[in-house]
C-alpha cells in the first residue's frame, strides 16, 4: 500500500468521522494500538525476558487508558462515564505493574527518594524539552520502521496487512453509528 494514498484517504475519512482535531488524538490512537499489539503478543508469547514482559504489560495498560480517553473525547463506543471507569481501571493496573516491579527490585526506598527529588526539582512532573517538528517526524517514521520489522519477525506482509485493515476501517461511519461505527448497509469485506 502506498503511504501517500493511505494518508490522503485516511485524512478524508477522519475529517468526515471526527472533524478537525489536534495531533494528540491520533497519538492516543497509536498508544491504544500498541497496547493492543502488546496484549496480542503476550497472549501467544509470554516467555519474554522479565524487563520486556513488564514493558509489554505497561504498554497494555497505557493502551487501555489511551483508548478510554480518546473514545470519551470522540464520543464513540460507550458513555463518557464508562470510559472514565475504564481509564481509572487501566491506571490502577498500570500502577500495580509498576509498583510490583519496584517492590521486586528491592530498590523501593531508592525509587521513592528519586521520585521526591524529581517532584522537588520539576514541580508536578518531568520537564520535557521542546521537540522540533523534525524530531516528531523522525519518531513517527521510526514507529513505521519498527512496525515493518515486527511484521517481518512475525512472518506477515506489512503492506498487505495495512491494506487489509484500512479497507475494513474506512468502511466505519462513526458519524452515523457512535457505538459500532457501522451503517445499515453492509460494506464490502476486505480480503487478505
């Protein structure tokens, strides 16, 4: 699938379904999907090295939080109150995984001290340096490159997979059906 064509089609579809929006919304969508990928991977391969296992679980719960925040903002797939509860559940599970790793490390006191130091020097949270547009573009391209590498390592064709999924996604009409994104007339099914 040609990436320029995909981007043009996706821009039209997104504008029709969600109207104008800022880049943080598709960023949350990417976080959500990485969480889904991590969940799917863990379902078939949970023999990862310990640090990778924790990172994958963190991605699952960050993805869950991103899903609920994004869907609540878009007004789709359930009521805002349901999404609020889902985001809180994801945050609680994220905390459990993080704190479980902290406790297992035997360095809980050291980590508590470091958290206090960060709060004392940075206020409410970490000070993030301003990213240039070029750095954002580079990071996004790296995501695409890693996705292609994951596809290769998993034995599937990245281009065909993207084309297949896009053919399904572009049939959704969230403006007409806030719950499922489907219309009364069935759309042609994508084929692999």
